[in-house]
C-alpha cells in the first residue's frame, strides 16, 4: 500500500532511531541525554533545513461526541431557539482552526444515522446508552457537516460497526441499535453520491462530502465485544461495502491493543490507516500529585509530573508503530487526552502548566509524523469536562465559549507549521523543539520545560541563512487557571520580531512558535 504522504526511504526502525535522538535533545530532567546535545556555549539550536518527510495537516484534529448527561457537549453547542449552532461556539472553533473534526466515539455503537437527518420535527429522541440521558438528534449528519464547513475542517465519520459486538449497545427500548455494513454503505452514498435519491427526497440537493471514515471504535477494549478474528473479517466486509459506493473514500480500521500488525495483514489492502487511542493518567498511584485539587498544594511537584507526561504518550505511539515492523500503513490517534481523577474530570487541565505539558505531547506527535497522520490531544467541546478544547459556559448568559489551555497550544501550532518535517540536531538544555518547513519558511515549536527560568538560544540552519524571524509566544504563571471570567486575559499569544542571527530568549513555562524566513 502506498503512503498518503511521502516519506523517506528509511525503515520504520531507522525512523524510530531518529525520533529517539530528536526526543533526547534538550529534555529537562534528563542530564545524561541533554549533555550529548550541548555545545561549548550551551545555547545552540541547530536545525537541518533539508526536509525528511511530509507532515499531515491533521495532527490537530478535534473530536466531537454527544456525551448525554455526562457533559452536554453537542447539545450545549446547539441553539434550539434558532435551530442553529451557537455563534460563540462557531467563533471559538474558527479561532481554534482545526483541520479535521471527528464525529462518533462509543456513541456510534448505538447511533442510527437516519435518525439524525430529514425534518427536525420528525427526528426521534434516542437514549444515550453510554453517557446517560437522551439525545435530541437535532444535530445529525447535515448539521455536523455544516459545522465543519463553517470552521474549515474536514469531517471524519465513525460508523456503527455492528455495535462493536457489545450486546449492551445492540438494543434500547425494544428497538435495535445495531448498524450493519449496508447501513454504513448507505451513509457513504447519502453523503457523497450526487444522485442519492434518499438524500434528495429529504430535501438535501447538495452532497455532504465526507472522505474519511472510521470502522470500529475501541473494539479491542471490551472482552464482551468482537474478538480480533471477527473484527478483521467484518472490517473487510464493511470496507468493501462502503468503497463500492465511493471508491475514493479513506478508511481507518481499529488497531489498538496489539491488533495493528494482524489487522494490517488481514485488512490492510482495504485500509489507509489504523486507529488507536490514549486516555492516560501521568500521575503516580503511590504518591498522587495531580489528583483532585492536590495539584494546588505543590506547584513544583505538579510541574515535574506534567513535564514528564509526554513520555507515556511516546511509549504508546512507539508500542503501536514498532509492532507493525516494516508493514506500510499509517496510524491515526483519533482520541487522546489526560484522564486524571478529579471534579469534572481533570481539574488541573485548566492550568497553564497543563497547556505547557500538552505542548510537549503535541511536539511528540509531530516527531512521529512520518507514520502518525491523524492525531488529537482533547475532546472537542462541552460545558463541564476539563478535557475539552472548547468550553461552553451554560446557561448562555454566563459568558462566551472560550479555549482551554490545550486548545491554545493547538491553535498556536496549527497556525504556524510547515508541510515537511525537519530534523532537530541540538538544542539548549530545557527546550523541547520540533521543526518543519514550507517553501522558504521554517517553523519551530518550542517548549521551555523550566518552570521559572528562561533559556537562550542561537539558531543555526546548516548552510542556509535565515533572514528574519517572528516569535509567537504564550507564557503565563503555570498555576493560572482559565475560566469564562478571565479567558480573554490569561494565556494570551504575543508576537515579537527577533533578529534571525541573534540570541533568542524563551521565557520559563512558555510555548513558542517561531517562523523563520530564509534568504533568497
């Protein structure tokens, strides 16, 4: 199978060695590794300006799932009085600038897509079998596609994969909730076929193009669901049925829990990517620092724990990609966020310390960009969970939707990134750096892992001469927490022109995107 994006000729193992070398550069708390990258002055930031592989535009995907009574999410984002999306949610999402939006999750195990199309007064309510409560289905395929169009995001749809074999999701109120391969194929036709009669009869004349579709969601996580052999067989069945309706679609199968190599062998010819998820707690069970409100008691310990969280993220990605050996198929991390016990899930995620931690995780995603083509670091929106990227104050009069710390970093990186990856050869101690290029511009994503100490760096780009540089910086007190009361004042981005051939100062606890224009 050919890659969607160009890569180098090196094998996956060679690529992993390169990633390991890059990740070792400038790591706080890793003196033995950091020392290998030090120069005489200790401040050299050395980048090889020759591109190594293409970077996907979907490394900052957002994930929308109706979460019932757990978090109003989609219902909170919908203005029922206007039968439209809340304007402040649309505005905040445009500010965030996601390139891809995913619909689904566990919700799709009992989601029947036909209940969310057609006249709204005829759409039935549905029981949310995972998250509790009822869903109005006022937001369905047309509304989701419209939202993606408004904010400039490509839609990714998860299909009902026969409830992933989970019996508890197969029926509700005496009615079936299971969706088969034909139902998934009909959904593809409804969205993509210009002549689809079902869509046109419901009054939708224009298509709702959706190119990316995921088959199976966390299938391997439930021992009461499909086993691997059943999943592989049904993945091929679904893929054939869906692609028969539109051969151009891009399909993602499930590959977590050690399934990736076997799924690649059994169904790889029908798939473009394999999906896996990571919801993780970086805290220590024996001596928790982040749990509940404990992060407020010891800011230094909180900082150390959060700065090391990326290593767990890195181990997960390596586990999946290393299992593939030299099999030629890309990866999609279609869900990823912290899962730290606390009120409204992960109280600490409202702090800027968490934002800096996510900066390191996003840098790690980019380092694996030769294989990782879709990635995220948050759920999308809601009015409660701290793992959301966009927080929606409710009731409406409580304020406007705003970006959480993780979203502010995703926004910064998303707006300042190249199309091809560059190798980082050395950095000053304490800086976590990735680099990319697009034409005559080089982009650096820089995290200062020191809580209260700035780091100075001088750029070297091989034989290429930098002409000018602009730094877009987010810096704040690591323990500052964002809310609707201060969202327009804290964790703000400031921009500065820097001398391209001079020394750059990265403040403590900062995340910076540097855009360097090259001479000629």
